[in-house]
C-alpha cells in the first residue's frame, strides 16, 4: 500500500503542472525584502524557491532592498538613520554607505544562487544605464539622494536572461548628471517588471497579503481585481504602508504586468505555494478582465 504522504506529494506536483506550462519561458520579477533578508534559513528558502522557478523554465529576476542592513551600518558609522514619510533621508555620506551595503547584500545573494548550481549576475541600477532617476521630494521636502525612476533601459537584463543568467538587481541609479541616488526597492521592482513586460511580480515582505478586515486573520483575500483594490483603499479598509504597496501593484498591472502577488516572506516557500497552487498563500492582484484561478 502506497503511503498517503507520497500520494500527497504527487498531488502537489500535478497541481503545479498547469502553472509550469502556463509560465514557461515567462519573466517573473521577485522583489525580496523584509525579515526574510535577515534570517539565514529564510534567505536560503527564498533563493531555493527562485532557483526552482528557473529550473522549471521560468525567467526570474530578483530585485532586493536592504533597508534594515543599511540602518545598521549607518548606526555603526555613528550616524542616526532619519526617515520622512517612510523615505530614508539620504545625504552624501548615507548614500555612500547605502551603496556599499546594497552591493554587499547583492553579492551574498549571487553567491547563494551560484552555490545551488545556477549562474547569477549582480547588477545595480547604474549598470548599463538600467535605472535613470530624478530627485524625489517628500511632500515638497528635499530628502537628499533619493531617486524617482524616470526611465528604465532593460537591455542588460534581456542580455543576461538570454545567456541563461539569473539577474539580481539592487536599487541604486544615476540622474542625468550621473549623480548616484538610492531608490525605493518596491518602486524599482515595479518599474523593472513593467519595462520587461513581466508575467508576474511578487513582493516578498513582512505582511501576509491584503485583508478585508485587518483585525480578522481569516479575511485574507486570495485574489483581488484592480477595481476591488481601489474600492478597498477608497472605503478605508487598507491604510498605512499597504496603500503605497497596493498603488505599486495597480500601476504594474495597468502598465502590462499580468499578475502581482503580495506574500509573507517569513513563511517558508511562500513563493512556491503562491505560484504553484490553486488557492495560493498571499494576495494576487489582477486586471479586471482576468480569470480568477482560485474560483471553482
């Protein structure tokens, strides 16, 4: 008699099959951030997930932040991290630290991917003119070297994907005068996903997804059309940091990305569970005329 656990494993693989077929050779952008960047076991799980996506035929691109690590190193340098409306105030000294820390985090991720037998290349938004920015103001206030993305030149990413590399991008860019700017990683992931016409964009962060009632864990919404997301914002069901994140998701959908996923990176293998199962584990945002996978 075959053990039930083996039958369950087979059932999971069969459930994954249509998704593997549907997204074969499609570009998937994974924005990696939050606590999953600090915990070594979680970090390894995320990278294993992305490597598996690549091995089954997807074309993943990782875009990562490093905010907590930057704050730690700014503190080590005897400076006080400062934020205005959630954006880091970035003077020249902070910018120098941020770029060094992001490059260090980037190379750690490259090493992790390569240790699993996949070729990876780390790039910043400056490489190949990937991210062109202008100064970003926060409610009219100058917060230093914080960039707003004006233009994306994705050629370097296409070249790497064509040569079978996994690109890992950290969000630093140039302005027209070639000054270096720090960029919000969510903004960078969205802009890159739009520029490469990604099939999927997945945000790995410290939130489980979108709730109809934030106080009720049972009210997690598996799939949400753009019009429904706008209604949730308008009716006050979502607030705080979820508003800009949902705004980024809606922008990405309206600019050609097929689906956007908001996932809790603290849950082991949340990326695989969301992409390869019918119900998923986080919230998928989709355009109004799209088919809902979880229905039926």
